C-alpha cells in the first residue's frame, strides 16, 4: 500500500490558503443531509462537533464520561501556544513552526506543522470570543508565559487550568448546538468497533454504559478524537479512563497506526510513592518559568534541601543547556533527571526524584506573585505530598504523559480508510518524536475548529449522503463480534482483577520500553507481553452479567486492548534503530548522552497495518519530505 | 490502617438500595480515598463479587467526575489547614491519613431528586448539562472572531470571571444543600459569562433561561443555608448567587428575545 500524504504543492506558507480555496464545498442546503459521528468530546472532538454543526451538518457525539465536559482535556494545566507575537519578542508563524519541527526532532510532516502554527492565532481569538478567561495584564491585554523548547513567550493561560477553560469554551459551543437540535450527545457511551462498508468508514458499534446495550450508529463520516494511550504504561499523568480502544479497534479494521513508539515522558511529575498508586500527577511545565531544578553534587547526600549550600548543588539543566536552562524540552529534561538519579544523586525515598525549587523566585518577587500564578498547582502538590512547596522545594520525577504516535492521517486528517478522520492526540500528525509544551491544546483546537470543517467538506462533496443503514451485514457482524468479546470477558471467571494485569503490563513497559530502550529490553518485553495476555484471558475476573453499569467490564475491555497494543508499540520501538525525541535507544547516543538520529535510514513515518491475529503487522513508510527545513542536530546547549 | 466501610449498594436505577459493610485492611495512610476503594474492589473481584461502582476519571480534582458523601459530608470531611483555612477538595483529593485508624466510614451517593442513582455511588448529573444547554454559552460561531486583544478586559474582571469559571460541575453544592438547590452551580456559570464584556449581549436571556431550566429539573430553592459554598471543592463564593439574583431581577425588566433558543445560531 502506498501512503499518500496529500500535501498540496506550492510554497510552504501558501499551501493551506491555496488548498482551502481549491477544496470542494458542500452546498449549505445539502449539509444537513450528512450525518457525522464524532467520537470523543475533548478539545478536538468538541470543537469539531460544534463547528460542523454550525455549518449545518447533523452531528452525533460520543464519550464515555457522564458529560462531554469531563473529557481528559479538562486536566491540562499550563497553557496553549499561539504565534501572536503580542510580546514583541520576535515570535512569528515561522518561528512557532520551526520550534515545533525542531522540538519534534525532525520527525513530523512540515506542511501540517506549518498549518498548525498558522491557525494558532485564530484559536486564541475564537476562545476569547467564547468567553475563555485568559490571564490578562493590568492594562487588559492578554498575558503570556514561556514553555519549554522556546525562547519567546507565546503561551496563553488561565491560571493552572487552561485545559479546563478551553474545554468549557468548546463544550459551551457544543451545548448551544445541542439546544438548537444540530448535535445529539451520547455521554456514557463507549465505542467498541469501527464499521467499514465498501472500503469506507460508515459507522461505529457502541455499548451504552448505563444499560449495557450494544448498538450501532451510521454516518457519512466518522471522526475519532479519542485522545492518547499513555495508560498503556499503567501509571501516567492521564485520567484513569484514557485508553487506546477506539484507535486500536480502527487499526484492527485496517487503519494504519503511525509511530506508536513516540511516547512522551514529562520531567516534572510527583514521584511514585507506593505500589498501590493508581496514577501520577503532573506539575505543569509552566512551573519551570520560576522554579529551578537541582540535585546535590555528591551522590548519597541525605541532608535536607535547606542544609545543602548553594555551592554543593548541581543545577544540572542550567549547567548542561545554558541557553534554554530549566526550559529545556521535555525529553531532554527527563533524560537528564534519569541520568542524575542513576548516578545516585536523586533525592527522596528510593532516590528517584530531583528538586524543583522556588525559593529564588519567592525571594525575588514575593510569595503572592507565585501564589497568583501557580496557586492551584501548589495546592495540588500539598494535597498529595502533605508538604508545603512554598517552604520546601517540590520533589519531582519524570512520568508518562503524552503520546505523539497515533492513527496515520494525511494532510486532510483523513486516515487510510476513506471517511475516517482522526483529530487531536489520537492522530500522529504534528509533534514528530517529541511534543513541545502547550502544543497539544493548540493542535486539538486547530484540528477541530479550523482544519476538519474544511477538509471534511471536501471529502463529503465527493459522496452522496446516506445509502447505508444499521441493518447492513457489516454492522450486524461487527455488533456480533463486540457482543461475543464482551461475553468472552465475562466467561473467564478468574480471580485476578483487570487492574492487576494492567499494573503488570505497566511495569514491563516502563522498565523495558520507557525513558531508555534497547534491543535487549525490547525483546524481553516482546516475550513477556504475549504471556501476560494469555494469562489475562485465563485468569481475569469480571463479575456480573454485562447488563447495566459495569466499570469492571469496561476496564477489562480496555486492558485487553492495551495488552495487544503494547506489542505493536514495542515492535515499532525495536524497528527504529535510532534515537529521536522521546524514543531513546541506548545503543544510539552521542558521547555526551544525547539522542543520535539516523536521518539516512529513518527519516520516515512508520505506519503499521494489521494483518490478522497472531501475524506481525506490515510496515508502510511515508518518507518525510524536507522542502523548507534542513534537519540538523537538535541542540539546546 | 484499617477501616470499616458502610457503602450504599444499589444494583440499578430502579432497584432498592441498602448499606452494606466491608472491611478495608492494610490501608497505607498515603493512599487516596479512591485508591483505598480500588483495593477493596480488587478483593471483591477476586471473590467474584460486583465491585463498588463510583465515578472518577482525572483523580486530581479537575474533571468533576468523582463525588461520594463520606460520613455525611460531600467529598468527605475537610481539614483545617496550617494557615487556618478550611481545605477545599474533591473525593479524589481525600487521603486516608486524614482519617483515624479503625474508623467507620459511611459512603453514600449524592442525594437529590434531580440526581437519580444509576448504581451504587454513581448518580445521573445530566440535569447540569441541560442547564448549560439552556443558555450557558456565548453565541460565537467558529471563524470571524476579532483579535484577542481587540477587547481589553481589566485584570480585576478577568480574575473574578475566572473565580466563577473554575467550577468543575461535580454537584457537591447540590448534595450539600438541604433543599438540593443548584444555585451555586448556575450562579458560577452565569457570573463567569456575565462579568465579561463578550457575555453582555446575551446576559439577560442567559440568566433567565438557565434559571428556568434549573427549576424544571427539580432542583430546590435557595434558602441561604450556604452549605454549598462550604462543600465546594473550588471555593466558589456565595456572592455569585447574590449576583445572579440581581441579574435575574434586572433581566425581568429587559425585552427578552424568547422565540428561538440558542441565540443567534
Ligand atoms: C495532566 C495533563 C496536563 C496537560 N497540560 C497540557 C498543557 O498545559 N498544554 C497542552 O498543550 N497540553 C497539555 N496536555 C496534553 C493535552 O491535555 C491533551 O493532549 C489533549 O487535551 C488531548 O485532547 P483530545 O481532544 O485529543 O482528547 P481527550 O481530551 O483525551 O478526549 C478524549 C475523548 O474521547 C473519548 N473517548 C475515548 N475513548 C473512547 C471510546 N472508546 N468511546 C467513546 N469515547 C471515547 C473520551 O470520553 C473523551 O471525550 C496535558 C495532559 C495532561 C495529562
Ligand atoms: S476524579 Fe476528577 S475530580 Fe475527582
């Protein structure tokens, strides 16, 4: 199969404008004849659903939470980037584009990233119009802060709750369309399969989580905006419900999964404290604007932080990366933390932690300044650790946070299955091998507000509406398969919870395919995962009969998918014999421990296609074309 | 640590519920309340029994999914902090170290006519979504928005709007109120948009429609007990209720466009 990125011709800066003009349109009166199914109501899904409904399409939305407003986007803390250059500090669309391409270690598609930077400015305007209360200066203008991997201040924020406010904005636009009858919302409804009819995505099979009923929905197009798969590592900063089920089911129906091994480990999270722990909590990257990261110079130094004099502290990011300092990108900051802890200089229980210290900033600007800027993050830290971060430095350690990999999409955000569009964290498109902070919110909203409303129209203009119903054999068969699988889960009747298997899988993934990977560790993981999967189908216990609300059944289904998907992730990691961004292969590093890319052999997107149960997936390569940027050594020194 | 739990078990929306007793043993003081429930549930699953159903997702106090009445208090008893303030938190931000070893804990769902129980500790809060659909938005279609700095918003107003906008929609305010009133929730949204300049064109119809929908959903009246403010994990101030009441009265004097819902859509 040939993967065609469908990047329009012409100079980089003109591609999107030109493409927008050349795309076909659907006549306003015809739009309401098309039904669009949007799975996921996070930033990407909610913004797409609202925008498409405003245009006149009939939209149905699905999410597993009890309200669209609770999608995981709600938890994003730090901010959203946009190339507004309000600070007059030299920002521009091109600079945001370049920072993002470089941040992704030259593994993303140029044209997509440029478009992202281009529409970033419209996002802020749109959100302000909806009433998103972004932080303001005293004069009433929008305020900015800095995020990692950038030397300009281009991040817009709402205290430490930016994702919440952006999502509430998109959700309110969605609410308006629901009240107008243009959107039908299905909360507490989980997509369990994709239905492909005649080679085109035509619907989904869902389970109503309240009644347990399995049924189908037909549409003229299916949009997946189902988020990322970090919880394949069990412990992550993601919400408990985040899962790979929707995208993995689409993969099993033929959609290519691109770069699954590109996972992001965030440097500043609250360290693991016990084996009962169910998730990890992020301390936003924005804290690195005012916090300084350090460890003692001497291994095994057990003194409390206030007893360690300045001269015996190693501010290792400032030392190693003088031009970016504490704002070095995430992959680099995480590996640096691992390195100092491996040297025995880590702090806190188990030696897996480094200090994030605000005392300088508090001394310089006062406690109130810090409280106004990060109050809720400090409170969150205090809740969890029972320590007062205003008095003693925070202890932090890297944790799984974001997944750059996802379903393969072309420039129009359409997968290789016609009619299946993928948006937000669920696709692979814009962040290459490492995402810069405050860029996921930007991408989700760019996809939903400003890209898919155009590109979907172009696709639909070429197909007549309707023509397929839920009674088609493809739907009946998919429903049957979903029901059979649920029955199979209920029939195992073992006595180990799905959580137990999930935790075991997480350990394998973190140890063998985490911050550092090697051929040896990956082969070990690839031997262990199938064993664990087999054990799951033998010993897992799912009480109940599958009717009504059944959190245990939901969880078991998601864990079963993770147990398959984990293997795909490791296969991808093993095949990529280079280090880039978040994918760090121990065999491929420079003498000073930096990632060593291999552009000659690996400057491509690895898109994997399902070949059937127990068969290895097929690899398709989309070569990355560099028309404007010349991939260089990624240095932040 | 160990605890005796008394948990509301109800197998479905129309089933009768009852309190059932469970022992939680080997509890680590640093466990969150939900992690303690995870452990109890794993034991139930090992015995082939249905685990206790409860809503949760982010587990860091922002999504508003979780909500259990613990010992009569929505989101559980609140500590007094070192600075004298009473802690504001969600169920998922409750830690076992804040209880005493051997304590009996009573776990119940939000109790309110407008929040029917779905199962065990899970309730149906879709009434909140319908209130939002009635008017909790600014009608601004995608595209064509003016530059973000075209409207200057005094920092003071933006901060105030943000104080209200922080509401996570968990419903603890309703659960805490003797009348099961949703005034704090509605007031937070009405105020968030009503304070900002962008929210002015629809200010009158917004407050009227949202309040009408709130009444339709069967939430009770506000009689100023102010338990809602005490229970709110985001410290939404009761002042917003006063503000909404003023707005509502003022709106009655306005010429409301009532023909189509959804504003200019
Ligand atoms: C703690 C934290 C902080 C972050 N902070 C920032 C930040 O400051 N800036 C930034 O840019 N990024 C940040 N990120 C990343 C960013 O929040 C996410 O990448 C982004 O919000 C993802 O949005 P989304 O719309 O793609 O998916 P999500 O918001 O994850 O939404 C997924 C949706 O899909 C639905 N869904 C999933 N599976 C199914 C299924 N099978 N059936 C039905 N529905 C389903 C869910 O119900 C949900 O509605 C942060 C992430 C975390 C974890
Ligand atoms: S689980 Fe999200 S607020 Fe408690």
